[in-house]
C-alpha cells in the first residue's frame, strides 16, 4: 500500500528530528527525500532547520530537480537525490547528513574511497550478508556546481551497482534505501563505522 504525501512528509519530519538529535544534521545542514511517485520526489526545502521541520517544509520535484510547487525552493543538492531515484527504481528514500565523523574522516582520507572490512555491522547494509566482505565507500571532492558533482557520481553508481552510500569530502554522507527506515538504518551503520575508523586511526598514530 502506497503512503500518502502527508505520511511521506511526516517520515521526513521524523527523520529530521532523529538525525538532528543525534548531532548528524546540525542547524540547517542536510537534506532528505522520499520517492513520491515513479517520476517525482518529495524533498526538504532549502534553508530549514532539520530538527524543526513542519509539513510545509517539503516540496515535490520532478526527477530533473524542478520544483512542482510554486513559491518553494528545493535544496541546492536536489540533483544528487533525483539521480539516485533515476538510477534504481527500488530506491524509496535518500538521506544526506553532515556529521562530524563523516566530515572529518572524509578530510583525513586522501584516497578516492574508504574500505570497511570485517565489521559485524556491515551486515546492516542492504545486500551485505557477512562481515567477511568489503564495503567500499567512494569519496568525491566537494563542488558547488551540483550538476558537475552529479556527473562525477553517476559513473561510480553505474560501475558499482552494489554501492550503499558515498561521502563528499569535508561535507557529508549520502545513503539510501527502499524505505525511510532502511535509509535510517544505513545512516546508523555508517556512523558506527566512521567512529570506529577514526578511533582506530587515533590509536595507531599514538
């Protein structure tokens, strides 16, 4: 049974409160979305505090990132959401957060990716059934030209259909799932792994 627009909006609002409460979406940073229809998404509007979202703080866009609601401006990063909905029709929600761990780890990692191996919590990611695996997370350099950044992300997605998320250097995390609950689960798993990686590096560098 498909959720109504109001139900989807409330999922976004609840996600914002949870992510803000964990410190992963401070102030007006971050943006969240759900699939509204096969060719439409419901996204947070630009510049809103993510712990204080209301029903009027979301808007519908087409998959080219164009607002379908007069007087509402989508996030500057809308194209990074809609390209994911175009990429895989089973994606139902996309979350972009700005946690300290994601920001710092992406700045410290000079490679174009980071690998997570042998962590039990890797099994929280869709399609991963064992800790005896490698979850590779690409890191893209930050770019104010979002269309150009999306153009960097797309080839990776096409070459890695099992990708579960990516980092933007010095910026934050993108992850997704069939539902909002799936996307939130992956956010939590990523944050655990980011913290483990940072603590491990700190201990090794003593």
